[in-house]
C-alpha cells in the first residue's frame, strides 16, 4: 500500500485571496500616503525624476484616484542633472497637472549662500536649498524615496522620520512603529520625512515597474554614452568639471542604476536594454546601487549619516 505524499504549496495556492509580496508593499505604501494626508496640513513629495520617486508618485496617484494627488512636488535641482531626467520630470508634471516647486542650487551659489566644491560635485550642496524650500513652503511632511536596503544609514530610518527645527536627524529621537502605527506629532518648526518605500528593495522596485508598466527615463536602460573613469566609476563628461587632465573619454555601452548629480553618479557597464534584462542583472548583483555608483557616499564611512544629521534627504 502506498501513501500519498502532499507537496508544499504556496500561500497563493492555499488561499486564492492571498496578496503577492508586491501587493503587500503597494498596500503599505498606499496606507502611508493616506495616513499622512489625514495627519498633516501641508505635505510635499520630493520628485527628482529618478526611478524611486517615479514609483512613489505612481503610488500616490493610486492612493487618491480618481481624485488628483493632494500634494505638491519638490525638486532640488543641482544644475548638473541629466537632461533626460529633467525632461521626464517636466513631462510627468504636465501630464498629471501637478504643482512643482524647484529649489535651485545654482541660485544659492549665485547669491553667495553656497560655494562650489573643489571637486565640482553639488550633491552635498542640496541640503541648504532643501531646508530653505521646506521652511518657505511651510511643509510639515516631506515624502522621500529612500529605501533601507540602499545604505546602512538609511537602514536606521523609520517610515516617519522626525527632523528638528534645523532639519537635522537624530536617531535617538526616532519613534517605534509597532503594528504600522505612525506617530506624526511634531513641534512648531519641526517636520517629518516620510519614506513609503522603506521596506522595498531595488529588485522590488523594478518588478513593480514591470508589473505596472511604468515609463522611466531612457538612461536606466543600456545605451551608448561618452564616459570617463574616475575612482572606479564611469562618469559622464560635462560642464560640471569632468574630465580632468589625464582622464580619457571613451564611448561605452552603459546604463544607470541610480540617478543623481552627474558629477557623482556613475554608470555601470551593461547590455540590459529591456526591463526583463535589467531585473535579471539586478537579481545577480551583489553590490547595492549606491555602493556601486554613488561617489558622494564614498567620501567617508559615515558620509550619508553625517549628511542626514545636517538635514539631507
């Protein structure tokens, strides 16, 4: 007599109403957007035209459909952004009828409130324009696309991250978030940074982009570009100060895993020109996107944490 052996089944097979991991992440993010809408008076979404902010905006549109998103967008423009990304930003704002505030690093340099760095990078210069825009706009909640898997300082973040009257982050003042209960209380002059994608990974983001058929700037896919090598990364030549003497420009097939200031965002060698190819590439990668492509995170072991204490994203 033989005994039948039952094979393990997935949760979805056991329960036809079970949510996939992407459904769970989406539901959590939608809940966070609606929670902020109910708790705060004047939130704003940081929107750079990068993939994380694009997914964040997509989730906000879903959270409040069929109504429009009840928040404005804010972009801190370094003046060294990729043209393809700025074009995508403007096209998206027009398509959805959104309000966009732009804080310009160049304006702060022109009026003497900031000074150019010797290395030409402007990413660390974004903090002052950001805090000025938050104060001027009287924003009490600021949505950011940061994820815990990106970098060790970001792994310490709560979903609701309290910032003091100077915009600074103090890990000792962060609150527990048991059972997804979020405490948005803050004193006058303080604000809260909110991270709906905290529990997402880079792979989750790309799988969600595939599922939702979300359009991205073309630089996220493999393309030919004039680049030069610096500190183990392929940087784009431009008016920001690269290449220097002795740095040779060459044309290579590359793509960008993350998008920021041209002066500190490196491309990676890649022939992944479709979303399926990108997902396969990320699944096999053993380096985080920021660890592999962001020079500003390599200035010191605590570079990101130091900037967060000063009021950075």
